């Protein structure tokens, strides 16, 4: 019965890459222009969409998914569902009358992240929770004398940390993107084989596309690739260049920003992209005769093409395969808890069903913390959105949890469409920041009911301009209704100033930053941001020195979930392309960086009472490592093998997840 439900669900759910969805305009303004530029001196409501088509926010792509749902429904897939309830059935308690049984895990060292009891060698687990933590085995005897127990010593020569917490990712949407054939400029981990090398030149991209076409299982099947990085390559594709690869095999290149797509003649014909369909569409490239030139740049243009392609990719079984691919990647990186920072952004009802039937079951190798997308909840439930989200929280369990709500301030770092304060971008005519609301008042109004209801609020805020507006909005909310421990989180905090960091502290907020902005994007961004600002992307040390809680994340598919690589970046801050240390004064020590992917990440998601440390009463979630990040050369941290994860006391060997 469960497999039947999953098949029906996955036939209808269009999973897509991270960060793609609605632009979060305040409900009631959805028919007004939402693509407004925040100028150096304030808002400019007179700017029209035609002037800003090149800086669309990834969150405006959600119509692709809804159109794909409709397409699948016409093809016999399940209709969209609107479910009133929340996530998953309650986790069963210990059976009444059953005799408790203890498992004692032994290790060379447990690093507990509990400052009062920092190391151990033996940990007792009962019913999926940590019963007791022993510096020595004998420390556990008060419990072992009372109950039967078994010893698991297979990791006695390993180092065990709390299971890593991926504070911000997109397991549903990102799973589609990263499981496509990749043209990423950067190496991409594969769960089922060796690392996929990055594409360094335009000619390499052409060669890889030719191979993808040659490997296609049938001449009629569309070859959809992901990850082409125009900023790194410096050159776009078009119909002519893709026709040179194949005139008969439908071929589509989906870029790293997820804003743009490129198609050859076979794809244009297959999806019936006529001159009439693209006439007047912003970003849809045309030939002199009005036909498509194969470029679909920006949301309006891409939605002419992508929904049909997505619908094809989401036939029964495909979504399960994508989610298992993503789950294996996280398991192999030591992740036992992941934050889903866009819940409902595709389809609220379907994602609730997915939470019940996948994330809350043994099919998922991680716990999931769903953070509701505020705009999508408003669209689905109207004035009842807050109450519906509260109901979801009330029905959470230890496997699928609902915590908080998310909004968007400005746009993306990858596409350099984030909102920047003066002096802006070097090439100001080409790169323009995008703010997601027509005014700061609208921004505050969108968050107000959630703030008043006590929700932790997460805000996607990237550029210095976006961060400033978010700080102003938080100050306004605090002035209206002061809250303690509000856990307001700046998600990404890409380019920031010293003054902004101090204000984060003053307002009691936390920061979840993306180390990939240093590792992968800093070198590429210098030509437009300058050496100083690009190098200072994802500040860390200047924030933690003020005792601000800072966590790390991947924001997949911006980066692949890899907590040890994230820690390595925080400790070393080395740019991938140049090999240079970027803003060395912003480096943190290893102990602090490990907190950023354990207890501080758990704190950011509001689940620090369940995970993040190894201490009695918490869930028995561990990452088993071959060596200790605190003991190796800092340059070797990212290369430490993850041997296993332990989720609720159940061992999952990394070796067992390296195949589909």
C-alpha cells in the first residue's frame, strides 16, 4: 500500500533544484510588479520588470513546478492534493511491558560537543536515545547493572561526533538538479561512484554535452543537464551552438543559477516553442524571423520551456530515485539531520504527503526539519496560514519536524543578483540587485503575523543591501512586539558590513552562512564585487567574536552537503580557483567550526534539545569518522572519511549506501 501511495505521489510531485519557487511578495500584492530594484538611496517602485529581467530571483520559478503538476495530471498522474493536516504519524513509544535493552557503543573517542563532559569512550543507547555517556565503560555501570545490554565495538578505533546537522538545504527540490548530468564548473560528489570533475572551459562543456548525447538511452529522450556556470565560463549557449552537438537529440542546458536554459532545434520542436509563444516574452531570445534562438534567460522565458521538461523527468519512480541519491550523499557526509528551508514552495499538499510517506519513514536516512515557506503557505491557506503551520508543528515527531517560517529579502549570490549597498557592482549596467518586496513596509507586513504568533523566522538575505533591509525589518518587529529568544536567522548573510554584524548581535539574531560563497564564488565574484568584498563573503570570525551563533550550510544545489568541507573552508578560507586565502582574519578554529555543523546548526533550526550534542536524553545520532578533525592537519579535514552514521541507535554504514 505504501509503495502505491508513493508511486501516485511521485507521479505528480515536480521536484526541482534548491532555491526555486515563488517570489515572496506580500499576499494581496501578487498582481503588482514584484521585481523592484532597491537603489542605493532606497526603493524605486518605478522600475519595471523589463528593466530587471536579467536578475530574476530563483524563487520566482515555482510556476514551473505547478505547470509540471498540471502536465503530469493530464498524462494520468495523480492530481494535486490539498491536505489540511501536518507531517507524520507519531513515533511509537517503547512497547508496554517490554524489557528495555541497552546497546553500548565503543569508540577511540566520542567528541560530545558538551563543554561540561567533552569526551567519552562509551555511550549507552536505549530506544533510540542516549541513556548515558561514559568517559570510561565503568561510568555506565549504574545502568548496565540494572538492564540487559550488548556491546557494539566495531567503531572502537574510530572517532565519533554528534551527527552532523545540515542547517539549510533543499532535499526535495535539490535532488532533481544534482542528480542530472552535470556541467558544473566545480567537482561534484557522486554517492555511487568517483567525484565528477568540474568543467573548466567552454570546450570541455561542449565535449561533455556530446558525451551526454551519445549516452542517451533513446534518440527521442531529452538530455537535460544541470550546473553550467556562465560566470565561470564567460560564454552562453544558443540554438546554433547546441545544434552543432546534435540536430536530432533534444538537448537542454539548465544553468547553475537555475534562472536560465538553453535548447537546440530538436528540443524547440519537441516542446513546440513557436514564435507566437515567445513573442514579447522577456528574456526569450529570437532570430530575425521571430523563431527561438535557443536562449531562455530569466523566469518568464524559462517557464515557456521548463515545465514540460520537468514533467517528463518526474515520472513514477524518478522522484524516489532522486531522493535516495540525495539521502546517500548526505549520509556519506555524516549528515543525520537536515533543514528543509522551502517547505511547501512546490505544492503544499503534496509536500505534506511526501513528509508522511518518505521523510517520516525508514526510507529517509536523515531527520528532516521542515521550515514552511511563508509566501506559499499564504497562497495555500490564506488568512489561516499561521494556524495551519501551528498545526503542523503540533503534529511533528522525531523524524519529521516542523519548525519556523522562511521569507526572502533579496536575490541570489551565484547570479550576482543580490542587493548591494554602495558602491554596488563594478559593472552596474549588467548586474542589478533585486529586492523581493515593493517596500520595506510590505516586507515587515508579510512577516508580522508569524512574528506575533511566535514563529522563528528565517530570512534569505544575501547582499549588503538585503541584509540591511532585513535588519531594519527585524528592528521594526521588535519595536512593535518585543520577543526573547526569537531565533530570527539570517540565511546566507553573504556580503555584510561590520556595522551589520554588530546590529545582528544587538537584535539577538543568529546567522547561518554559506561557506561555498568563499570556497567557490569568491574568486569568480572579484571582478564585480572587488577583492575586499568578495573575499569577505560569509563572514565568520568577526561574528563569533561577538558571541553570535553561526552555523554552516550548503543550500543545495549551490553546494553539495559536505559538513567536513564546510568546516575545512571555515578554518582555511581558501578559494577553489586561486588557491589563495580569502580574508584570513575571518578564519575560525576547528573547535568552533565543528560547533557550526553540530550544536549551533541544531540551535539555528530550533532542535538543539534533540540533536547536536552527545548527552543523556538526546537522540542517538552520531557521525563515525576515521580521524578527528581536531587532531589532523587543518588542510586534511575535508578528506577525513565518514565510516558510518548512526540514526536513533541504528547503524548505517557508508559502504552500504554507495549503490542505488
